[in-house]
C-alpha cells in the first residue's frame, strides 16, 4: 500500500492512469484509428456560447482535464477523456453535449 501511495505522490494526479492503466493505450489507439479512417465515434461536443465560465465541469472531471478551457475553445474532444459524462451532467448551462460523430 505504501508503494502505491508513494507512486501517486511522485507522479501526481492521474499518475496511475498514465503509467499503469492497461486500458488507456487501447482507448487512445482506437480513437486515433477511428479519426484517421473518419469513422464516427462517441464524442463530447462543446457549445461555447452557453458557457458562463463557472468551472464546475473542470472541478468534477475525474481525469483532471481543464474542460472549461476546452469548451471555450469549441473543442471538448480529448484523447485523455474517459467519456464518463460527469462534465455533461454537472454543467448548469448545458454547454457540453455528447453524441456520435466524425472528426471535424
């Protein structure tokens, strides 16, 4: 248990995800292939005009992504996103949607 705790302290937030998660490479490879072949896949869609910069989406993201900044830029699609939809549920102004689409 001490080794895991020390590892987490040394690598920071999401250190285990970046270093030890066996699923992460498959998610990234699958998304990259889908984008390269223009295959529709599950994506978050930003509506920057609805965003009021409250930051709730970024606070509740389990991956620690800066969702608010991504929404403001109009692109909520990230390879590090695990598509848990916490940001969608937590946004009071519905500035984040989800659906299946191709890469723009």
